[in-house]
C-alpha cells in the first residue's frame, strides 16, 4: 500500500470512528419503552451539593429552584426546623428523610452496654422532628464496634434495642431505616455490609424496621449491587434507596456505577419509595437533579 493510500485509509477509518463517537449517547429510559413506569420519587439531599455555610432553609429554596419537589437532610440538631417547615410549605415540598439518633447512632448507639436508653431518647427526639416535617424515613446507624464487649453481646443489644425502637417508630408513624456505611471510609462502624442490615431487620421482624440501600456505599465497599438490591426488594426489607457515584460521590452518571441498570431493577421491581440524592455535583444542583431525573425515567 502506498503512503498516499495508507493516509487515505487511515483518514477514512478515523473519520468513521469520529462519526460513531459523535452519534454515541448515554442510555435513556426512552430506549426501553416496555419498562414499567417508575413508581419511586427523587428527593434531593441538602448536605453534599451545597456550600457548608449556607443555611438549610436557603438550601431548601435552592433545591426547589433546581426542580426538586422532595428533599432530605441529616441531623436536625442545630437546624431551624420552623424555617425549614415554612419553606417546605411555601414551595409545596415533601420531606422524605432525616437522620435517626443523630447524637448517638454514630458513636455509642446500641453497641455500648448501658447506653440503650440514650439511643432510644435520641431516636424519639428525631421522630418528633420527622413527624413535624412529615418525613417517614429515619436513616439510622446503630453504633461503633466495641473492643471491650464480645461481638455476640453487641449483636444481642442491637436486636433488642431495635425491637424497642420499632415501638417508638410505630408511635410516631415513621420508619427506622438502617443504613450500612462502607468498610473503606467507616471501618469503625458496626454496619458496613448490606447483609448485616438485612440480618438485623429480619431478626427484629417488625414492619417499622427497614433498610436504606445506599448505592454509593455498596459500590465502594462491597459491589454485587444488583443482586443484593434485588434480594432486599424481594424480601420487603428495602424501604429507601440512596444514590451517588464512585469515585467522587457526585451525581449518577459521573462515575463508574451503571445506574441505567440499577434504575431498571427499581422499575421492574415496582419500588415505590424515595430515591435520595445524597451526593455532590460536578456542576450545580439543577444539573444534578436533571441528570438523575433523566436516568430514573422521570
């Protein structure tokens, strides 16, 4: 082949690749019209995609401006709940979740012997705030691992404490949704695998104790996302789902996690709870909202 022919051949090949690349695009739900319509709702979390110094009521206004009609946040401690409620009512928003036991869940929880009542009082205070805001999901941790207490004793305390927590949740008409974190970022925590949360919820066997399936933590810490998600959905254990991509914990579509397949599963299984957007953003909240909404088929 002459040098001229070779240049012509290479040029045509590169042109073809460029044309293919230009036409390539991300999967959208329109590509699978036979999928069941989504039953879930998105809820923008007020934590990671907003400036740290920004008041929460201002964050809520910004979330509404971005298009959100539901939201969640972490601890109620130190927050102006009345101001949040005023914005919520004015903008016709739904509060989907807050943290359960924000003072103790990440520390003594139910794993430290003798601290059960402190955990239950902490949870009850959060339940009262949740009821005021109309939130149904209390995203809850159950404590750090103890080196001074045998593991079987800690496990007994977790299950016994959650049985009491279930009665509190029932009284306030809310749900304790257990959130396992991940072994990479939070090795000190008791729950770092979703199977552990499933085990506790199954052992308690109460309709008010469920699981928050946080896909960011599952992707970072254990993988096998679709199998474990489907397992929890089939067993009726997963009440709340949270999203965030790996690496970076930004909006779905920014990293390696196949959110198209994950949302397929949620649609096929008829998941009708909230999907919490607990992540940062590569651009701004409106971009994140629209990106997740597109992937979710909403």
